[in-house]
C-alpha cells in the first residue's frame, strides 16, 4: 500500500497545479539599490546550513522513493544534483524500513552522486532507531522529519493519531549524529510550534508553507473525492510562515523556506527575510523529467544567474548580505503578522542599502 501510494503521489504531483492559495510573496517587496557598489562578478551563492558547506542555497527538496518504479526518478534527480552541486533530500524512507527490498530506490542516490550532500527523510511517528536507519541507508548528512497531519487526515489510509510527535522528534534529535530538520508538507509552521520544535533540539525548520504542491489536492485526486476549496486552502502561506518562524528563531538555529517558490525573485525574497536556504521540489522534478539532462542543468544554472542578478541590484555580495536588505510587507501578510504581534518594521528599516 505504502509503495503504490508513492507512485500516485508522483503522478498527481506532476499533473496538478499549485494552489489554490498563493505563497504570499507578492506582499513582500525588496527595495531597489541604485548604488549597489559591487560588480556582478563579486556575487557568490555559497553558504552554510547546519554546519554544511553549500555551493548555493537551493535544495532539491523531498520528492520520492520507496518503490522500485521510482528508482529511475531518484537516479535522475541525483545526477541533476551532482551536475548542479545541489543538496538533495529524498522522499520518506519508511517504505524501505518496512520493506528493505525497495532500499535501492533510495541508495541509488549515493551510487549516482557519492560525494553529494543528501538529506534523509522520515515521518514524525518514527522511532529514534528508525531515524538512525534512514540516515545510515543513504549516508545522509542531515535528516528531515516531515509533518503532514492535514495530508494524513485526507488520505484514505492515513494516520489519524498524532499523539507524541514532539516527544518522538526530541528523541530522534538526541539519538542521531546528524542535524535534524523538521519540515512541514504544505501547510506551514506557526511561531508557537516553532518554539517547541527548537526546544526539542531541532537544528533547522523547513516551513513548507501553503502555495506550492498541494498534497490535500493530491490525496483528493487519489481518492476520487471532491474536496471543497476551504479545505484545499488550509494552512499558512509560505512567506507568512517564514516570518512567524523567524520571529522566534534562536541564534544557533536556522530556517529553510519552501512551499511554492517558483521564481528567482521569490528565492531572493525568501533568503532576504532570513532563510539560510530554500527548498524546491516540483519545478525541479518537472525540469528533470521533461528535459534531457543538459537542458535541465542549463535551465537551472540560468535560474541561479537570475538570483545573482537580483543580489547585484540589492548590493548583496553574499547570502549573508541578503539578510540585511530592507523589505516592505503589505497586504494580507501585513495584517496577519501585525495581528500576531510580530514587528514588521524591523524588515523595512534594515540599514544595508548602499
């Protein structure tokens, strides 16, 4: 059952559109710097995340695995990661823990890209021992623990008991020898839960907000059910979730921004808010499956060139510099964050502007 579900998720992720709710970044405006005082050749995308050295901040976020029929997909993604020097996260490895015969759909990533940085992935219901197995399976440098309560409730065969998740996460963080990243799967993370996760020992939070691939829509399509727009719209838009999480960020923890990031400008906005990196899944999956490898790699490299273009326009030589550029927040996002007693003037009044 779990293995066939992976195939369904892949099929519908490719077929369905984002939404219906936007990621929120239209409410966030960067301020043009007419005196950037740098050359475009000065701009570098290298950065760090959880102590790991990254060539650029775009992570190929968790996509698939757990079925023999998706082994080729992960092989292609791994080759893409190798050629673009990208970090890659695999999909949930629970199927391989239950059925070792499908491990190859995951460890093919190591075979294709033995020197790459790979993130393991498992659900919050997992034990510390299972998390350790997931890390060992693919020689992971970090592990994502995914939270997908809304998806599970819509899923015909999903779990309906989410008791003990925070305790599980705490036990995993104490047991594994790699950084733990907690990732939402399309509904976002609010500041109250972010506080609890950081206190549990999580090194980074991937906000996984509303605005991208909609797993509620995917489950409805799998079940051939007509899910109402209100339910399909459940969650926190990515940009808002990012600010909520950043508002309670301890000095030694980090935020990854994912959930509907589709353009270079959105990537720059996400990092400018304070993200250490961004996660992109579906667009990269489509890029790799619908193009030959040289074409996919060239398109991604052009994407990164555009990121550098915007950094130049902001006078930001480094990813760290982006964290100091001013951002104006308006619209629904302003109303939401103000109501939540989050000071948005701190973003507008940053001093790095020339």
